C-alpha cells in the first residue's frame, strides 16, 4: 500500500483540490480530500510516462486528473502492477549521461551509415520498382525544358550525323534498353554529353568537333549509356529527395534554427554520390568498348581533350562532378593493360 | 477581488533535456522515423510540463499514434506533390492551386490540434474558426501586401495575430486581442526609421571613406566587406530583434482572458543577444547545443511573461471540445508554415 499527496482536478472546472491518494495492493485506488472521497481502480487509470522531473499526471476514467510531484512513488506503483515496463526503461536511459553520450556516438554513426549506404540502396530499389513509362516521361519532360532553355538545333552535316547515328546504334544494340542519340548545339555547355532517364542521350556539336575520330565519340557515348543502364538520373533524383527527407526527419523536431545543419551534409554527400556514379559509368563504358573492339586509349584521349577544352571558361563544367580526370585516365589505362 | 500579478516560470534544464533530446533522435533513426511521433510528444511535454503558472504546470496531451498517422498521411501527400512536379508542370500547377486553397484549412486544423491537446488544471484549450475568415487572412492579405508595395504588411501581421488569438479559448472562456492597427503601424514605422537613419549614416561614412582613401581597389573591396559585416549584419539583427520584441510585447500586453490580462517585458537587447549566442553555439557545436538553446530561449521568454488577474482562478469551466486530428498539424510541420503566435 502506497499513499501519496496529489492535486485533484475534476475536469469540469479549474478548481484545485489537495488530496491523499492511496494505492491498495488489490489495485483499488482511494482518493480522499476535504470535500471528496472516491474510489477507482488501477486498471481504469492512465499514468503518463515519466519525463525528467516534471510533475506526473494520472488520468482517471471519468475525465478527472491527479497531479503529483512524487514521481518515485508513482514509479514503484507502476512497477508493482507491472504497467508500462518499457516506459520505465526509457526514463532510465534518458537519465544517464553515459547512455546519452553513447547515443551521440551511435546517432552520428547511424546517420552516416544511413546516408552512405541506406539512401543509395533505397534509391536503387525504388528506381527498380518505378515503371519504365514514368522514367521515360521524366526524360522527355527534361528534354523539353532543356530544348527551351539551353539548346538550339545541331549544325552538324547530315552525312556526318548519319554516320554517327549508325555507329551509335551498333554499340547501343548490345545494351538492353532502347536508346536514342540526339545532337544539339549549345554555347553554354561547350563540349558535353548528357544522359537523360529513359535512354535519351544528347551530345553537343562542340563535342563532335572536339573528338578526333568516331571511336573517341563512341567512348563518351558508351559512358553515357552506362549512366542510363544504371539508371543514375532517376537514382540521383531519388537519393537527393531521400537525403532531404532523412534530414527533416532527424532535425524536424529540433526547430527551424537547424536548417543550415540540414542542408550542409546534403550538399556534401551529393558530390560523393555523383563520383560513385561516374566511376560506375566509366567501368561500363570500358566493358562496352572492349566488346566492340575499340581501344580504351580513345577514352583516355577524349577525357584529356575534354579536360583541356573545359579548363578555361564555360559556365557548366562537364568535369566538375567527375573524379579528377588524371585519376580516371590512370584507372582506364590500368584496366586496359590487364 | 483584488488584482494580483502571477509570474510564469520555466523549470526545464539543459542537461536533463539534452539526454531526452539525444535519445529521441537515436530512437527515431533506429525505428526509421516511426519513433519521431513519440519524440515530438516527449519534447512538447517536456516544455509544457516545465512551464508553470501559480506553481501548476501546463500539460501536452497529444496521442503519438495520431501524430504518426497524420505524419504518414502528410508525408504521402507531399511525396505525391513532388512526383507530380517530375511528371508535368501542368499537373504541378493544379496541385499547387489546390494546396493554396487547402492552406487556410491546414492552418485551422493545426491550431485546433495544438490547442485541443494543451491543458492547464485539467481544462483543455481550444480553437474554432471558419474557413472563409482564414482564407481572407492567410491568402487575401498575402496578395494585398505586394499590391500595396508592402504598406499593408503591418495590418497583415495584426490580422494574423488577431485571428489566432481571438479564436482561441481556455475552457469556455475566449481570448481577445485588442491591439490596434495604429499600434502595429507605429512599430513598423519606428523600425523603418531606424533603417533609414542607418542607411544615411552608412552612405555618409562611405563618402567620407571615399574622399580619404588613396588606396588601391583591393582595399576598397576590403572596406566594402568591412561595412557589410560591421554595419549591415548588426543592423539587420537589431531590426529583427526590435520587431520580434515589440510585436510580441504589443500582442501579449493587449491579450485578455476574462478578468485576466497578460504582460510581456521582452527587451530587444536580450532577444538579440539570445539569437546571436544561440546561432553561434549551434553552429560551433554542430547542432549538439540545440537543446541548450531551446531551453534558454524558453526560460527567457517565460521569465518576461506575467498574468495579471482580478478574478478567481478556480472559476474556469471546461467546454465540450470536439476531438482534433493530426493531419493538419503534421502538414503544417512538414511545409514549415509560420502561423506565428
């Protein structure tokens, strides 16, 4: 039997009534005050979980409420009746600095793991589950806005275009998806190639002019086919949104002052993701080139040319999201010599 | 009955709250976000229960399960919106218009949920307002403000505050906010005056600097940066602090509840200091001092709040309040709307 001091509120008015509450071993609760005596049962009472040292609320079935400072006594009553054991555990965890500090370490590790492995994996599976039609529509949509904003019609001669298309369809035929090569002119982009979700690959006139032969051109296109094969476009959209959602989930309750701390890691991990994608596409391109009997040296050469052409002035840097070109060329040569 | 002043008191402690906060975060990650609903309730409960008036705490009563459901639904809706953006701009535009008209509804529902789940002495607060009025305040005014080149802005702020307070109730007693448009315009006029003076001073200083300097371009850039950091940043923080302080004080000092009225004595200097120290501490600690910042902000704000009552504090009567669902509140949370009370 445990008796505690509490304040009683009937739930109809704001009147405070000091009472003594007795918890009997049978589960009966007796509430006694100056103008009040009532009995109820433990099973019809909801006890709020303990939270720091804040005053405890006990809600009675009829809408009345008891408030008490005697948290320890309420805890022992809960223990006796075996109510909400996990709430007691939660409070014990929240009480100790050792647990709190381990939580900091665990929290940082888990966040890092979620961003480094969880998000890419989830995006990968989500992209797989996405209907092909959706991906194609996203691609068409992007192409339409790029055509408005960035591109003009290609000025490459018909004969050269036809030859390029023919060689492109040769290498694209070995990859599963349907592919389309589009040539466009763009001053802003300079020598560049873009892969859109759904199999649209755009090469700029400047790139065609930069390439010293068809093989170099095909190397770049093979790299872009790699992006489509691995669905990098749609995956990076999904990864960005997932990372943002994760950050909101983590810091959402931490008030809005934290918006900076939410965006900073997002920006940092994005560049990491894109580097992984570039390496994947490079490996894909090397395999495709080998199958077609094209020397990987062409790939290394066009990368060097691209690097030189972008060194000075264009607004959009093709290579900015790519790993350092020298390192890529090194990797390509080492794979080739094997 | 004679008038007496009752001070609000905040008993939360940064150390105690830090432990609750960090456990919340880790459990939220481990449960893939599901625990975040419980985390939200625990955080809110901690702040409510540590806010005391006449040695009696406030109570936050929301059911985490309801919050979780609301959160999932809100999340689904926002996901749908993002997907529509990928598919076609027309669809996105249509969804955007729907959201615009749903906004007043979301705001009403969010306020309803928050107030219904707030209680003091076992009597719940409540919120009740009709859609059309909210449409006028939250959609009508924001259209009017740019059309009047911002001149309607103080009236918009007042309408927002008045809407929220006048439709709130404690039990059967409704709150009222009596501050006039003239008083709101006064505050903004003063802020504009300070701004104007500062700009004039800066221009004068720049002129002086120009006539004195024989220096190269490099030091001119340096001087410009110096100006930005040394004059503009403190100026903006001061103006922000001044507006926040004056508007909060104005609103609270003109809010009444039956025989009670409220007094707020925030000062611009203290608010600015709080804001600067909090921002620096959070940035330097990579977020670990967020709980500390939350606690000291609440402590300062409540230490400035007083209730002056000339009636019987035992005489408030509970109302038959309808239950509130969490969808509006969670949409509001995710969309990061600023209802502002």
